[in-house]
C-alpha cells in the first residue's frame, strides 16, 4: 500500500498552531527555537499567542505553516515513511524538507524570502483572488480569457468544481459577474493580500530565482508531485525550476492527486495545520484512505 504525505498552503493557519508539538516533543521545541534564531524574531509568539490578523500577514503566515508542517512530520519519527509527497503552493517547500531534498534551515530561509518577495509584489498593484464553485474548469478558463479590463487567470485547481482565480481587482470582479451569469454556484472574492499564482507575481519570481539558485537541493527520499507539472519529480534541477515557476503558474492540485492515485497511492496523510487537503482528496479521489 503506497502512502502519500501532503502539506498545506496559505490559509490553513490558526492561533495556537504548533503549541502542542512545542510542549510535548523536545525535538519540536528545539526546531521552533532554531527557527526563531534564523528568522531573527520569535515567530512562535505569533503562532502560539498572536492574533488572527497578525497570522494573516504573508511574512508570518508562510513560515508559520511551513514550521508547523515540517515539525509535525519530524515528530512522526519512523511513522513518516512516504512513497511520495506533495504540497499545495507554499506546502511544496514543507514537502521538500520532509523528504530530504532541502535542509530545515535552507527550507525556512527560502520560505521567508518567498513570503517577503510575494508581499512586496502585492504592494506594486492592487490585486486579489476569488473562489469559483460549481463550474467546469474549461468554462472558468474560457471566461478568464475573455476579460479585457485587466489580468485574471485560473490560479488553484483545488478539486472538481472548485477553482480559484487570481488577478487585478477590476478584472477579478468582472470575471466573478460573468462566472455567476454562466451558472457558478458562487464566485466569491477572497480576503488575501494579492494575486498569487498569476503573472502579477513576476517581480517575486525574479527575486526568488537568485535565492533558489544559491541553495543546495539534494536527491530526496521519494518523488514530489509538483504543482506546476502534476508529475513525479526527483531531479533537483527540475524541482528548482518548477518551484520558481509556481509563483506565476497555477496550482494543479486536482491533477497532482489524480497522478498520485494513478501511480499507486492508496493512503493520503496530511501534515500541518488544518485538514483542508484531506477534504479536497475526498472530492478528487473518494475511494482513497485519508488520515
């Protein structure tokens, strides 16, 4: 029976995240304290005792979710024995540390640089994202392509009938109206900092390129199914390239899960805050075992 371990992305955060690990596992406490040292501030204060508003800041959210996810995997000890891994957006970095492609330190530094670069890109142009429910992917793609008031693109293929679009505010609003007119059950603008996984993240991609090129990627213990290709990847150079493209390209989560099932995954286990990915897997591959 093949096992896949999954790692969540932005949006899974909650106040108190990781505190149980910190209190119960000496190894976890040591890693959290090492993270505080690397980042130069006590992110654990924000995670354990902060506010919802504080945790929503991209430069806090991304390293916080990364830390919770990676440390949760490490605390599983010998029970963490994946045949394959995948992460939703930010979660790819967690997955790459968990399978040994990246070290804990390098993974955290890259995530923090990514978060800062994305936050800066968000400030360059007002932008947003919207969740679209109840329409075929092809219809959403067609409507996005028809919008002329600005950039709007499909960003997250989360599961059948649930797609997130991303782009300039006016264009996203126009797309939402057209999508509802076309029969979408909902087209709801999200409370996010900007247009992630769209061409508007190009400035962030340029900044992250240098950091990724200067970081050592090793051969992982198992394949990672990456958002950009929805295919198993093991080659460190290819993984680097896909990780960079991910900032401006859509997250093909539905396709990743389908590919893992095709390649033999029977059991899916989520590592990190929340159970969002478990819910998506149930919709993508209902016969799978989920933990």
